[in-house]
């Protein structure tokens, strides 16, 4: 089996507009959640008042003005993160075009464009709809644009598995390199859905918290948790075959060594109460990784701050790893700071795992206050922790029953 390493990272998130800024914010416990500014929330029907918005983002740093006009915000986030990651890796021009691929997904795609064009149709009629409406809206256009930008002629795909999207994109990219179909992959995801329509939809399906205090809104594993906070952004990793990376003198963040992909086959939005599917995805990834039972492990949990997810995910860790190993592991949810970035969340959290392995620092679960008997693991409450971790596990679970797990190893 070929080894696969991470040689480049890029991110636009609610706590930073670069990967390094995002990581520094995470270990500092910076909260990216605040009052919604993208639309007026004073309507009494609008029960959700907070979100984790990206701040001060300038797409012109990464794209020409004409490109920005023809691109939805989610694809702008994806491109920004991809440009950062490719620059960080230094791989551009050092890999054959047909051996460089792109697996970049989005849970929803160009939702802001969809809303704007629907409003335009209602007010002004069909003739006013943008000729770029379709390419701006579709979920695969971020992957397509990134492939065009970097002449990536190898394997190309848009993964769409809701909240597990970019974890699956990274996992599938890992296997693509591992089994010899590419030498390097640009992998991750992006999302931009902080608008009235999306917030209303998630609110009415009882997924979002209505808590207005940013410090008590996204509180994973806390007994008072009441729903997730909508986030947004983009996160991209450059994955590379190990010998290829070493031969060109690339810096290496961490090695990806395991990937699990399963489905609960149970319910559209709720996790299976026995955590069978999530546990199996973790077990598959850990087995592929060959992770020793006594390894020093950090788990970046999906940890959405919903009542069902957090207790079910806690059970999944125990089932997959065993009670003793699960209690020994350090578990945290960076969604306590970034909110839920939907299609971007898996790649961002895999990036956090890579940094944690590199720096020997575990990011905290901030604003954790009241313990829940159903969530009884070590959630690294409120402050980052220094630890010489050997392995990091990242889990992501999506609507539709999709489960993804990645295992990274210190190198």
C-alpha cells in the first residue's frame, strides 16, 4: 500500500481566513459565533439569532473580479482554501497534470445564488435570471473551478453527503492515492448557507438552537445543549503520496492512515440510537490504520451540540474503541468555536487533527459547563491541552445516515 501524507492546508472559517489563523484561534478557544448580520432577524418568526459567520473575507485575493461575479460564495470559499493549500504545499508544477486530482464537495451548493435568483424571478420575471445561475448554483462547480485553476486532469469528483461531505472527500482522495490512481489530490469542501431560507429550513426541522447567547449556543456534550449553530467556510487539504512528497522535499503535517465509510440506513435526520453505523465507520478506519489499542489518541468529534448526536457519538466511541480506550482518549468538538460548517466541516476538522499531531496541542471544547451522564468522556473542557498524541481520529455524521471517519498519524 502506498502511504499518503498531508503537505498543504487551506481554510476560510468563522475563526480565521487562513489555515494558520484558524488553528491559532482554535487552540486559543476563540468563539466565532455571534449575531447574524447577513439578514434582518427582527421578524418574530425568525427564532434563530446567531450563526458562525466568516468575517472580512476578500475573494479578490484569490480570484479575478469577473470570476467573483460569476461564482457563489461557497465556491469562493473553496477556491480561497484551495489556493492557500496549493501554495502551502508547493506542489504546483511538480506533479503531472494527469496525476493530480480534485475531490471537493458541498452539502448544499450555491444556496445564496438560488435564493437571489428566486427573488429576482418573483420581482422581475424570467428574462432577468442570470445566465450564470446554473453554474453558480451546482454543487460540483467548486471542484470544477479548482481543477481548471490548477490544471488538475486526474480523478475529479464532487462528494455530497451532507455534514460528512468533506470527510468523505478527504477519505476517498486518500484511497485514490493509496491504490495508485493519483499522486496528489486537492480534497475538502465548502459551504455558505447563512440566509433566510436555509436558516428557516433548518429551524423548522428542529436542528438549530434558538439560544441567543453566543457562549451558550454551540455547547457540544454539555447537558444544556439544544441544537447546532449554522457555520460556513471552506477547508482544503493537499494529499500526496509519501515518496513523491519526500522526493521534492515537501513539509509534511501528518500521515492519513485510515478511513471508514458507512450508513445507518435508519432515518433521514436522526442517528441510529444504538450507534451501530457510526461505530462501524470508526472501527473500519482504526483497523485500516493499524492503530494500537494503547496509543495516545485525540478524537475531533462531530460534536454538533444536538441532544441526539452527542450522546450517540459518545456511545459510538465506546463501541468502536472499547470503554477503557474511549475514556483514555482526549475528545473535543471544535464546533464549539466554528459552529457547524456543513460540507466544509470534515476537512476543517481533519486539518485540526493534523495540526494537533504536528504541535502536540489538543484544541478545547469551549463553554463546556454542565456534565451530561450520557456524555462521560474527556471532552478537553474550555482550555487547550498539551499532549504528545500519536494518532488523531476525526468523525463526521450526516443527514441521510452517512458516517465518515478519518485516522491520522504523527510523522
